C-alpha cells in the first residue's frame, strides 16, 4: 500500500487520484484523512495549480 511510505509522525500532504479502501482505513487509524487530497485533473485541469496556491 502507498501508506507504507508515509511517516505519520511528521506533517504531510498526500495528493493522489485514487485512494484504496485499505489506505483510507490506515489514514483513519492515524486521524490523518484531512492530509489526503483527491486529485481529478479530468474534472479540474487546474486542480494542482489551485492546490499549490493554497499550500
């Protein structure tokens, strides 16, 4: 799982176009679901720019 590469003791933002149910469970266990941003460039081609402007 992609969550294996996350150090949950440090701040992080995870941008991805797909979140597996098991990965969501891991984020929930660490109370880190707010750190995940679902990216859909087909729906919003400027989404990464919009996110960069916010962070």
